[in-house]
C-alpha cells in the first residue's frame, strides 16, 4: 500500500524558512513525477512545485519561484520542499502528491 507522510510544517516568521518532507512507503521513487500542492484559507488547492525526469526537471508556481526548492532523495525515498523568504501568503496546508496518492497535509503558518 502506497503511503505519503508529510512533516516539517509549523509556524514561521515572515522572511523565515521551513523544510517540508514527504516520506513515501510502498513505492520506490525513481524518475517519477512528484508534486507539492497547497491550499490556503478560503482558496482552492494549487500546484506549488513539481519534479520529474523531464527537461527542465523542476517547475514552480510564479509566486514561489526563487524562494522554494523541490528535491528528491531516492535513497531516503523522500521528497523535500525547502521554503525560504516565507511570506504570510504562503500560509496553507501543504500536500505532497504522487500520481493518485496524496499525503494528509502539513500546516504552514507564516505570521509575526
């Protein structure tokens, strides 16, 4: 059974950083498309970042370009999202996605 578990969310101040993790079990990561989505208060779920074997291998929402970095660590079977220069508009529940599978989400709150 495939399972995705996010962690690393929490409270950050504007300008701060957080690193989200998505641990995958039941599926061996290797050149598959994985994504981070988020859903802010009163908003629809939106794509934040995607990683794959395509060229270029990563793409980002315009709102996070230059601030967020998506990576995969095959040996750890884990995907990461490094979030820097956080802004209040980044406040959301962040979800990892692998094809039809979703994690339960991790809350990120950016506030002073």
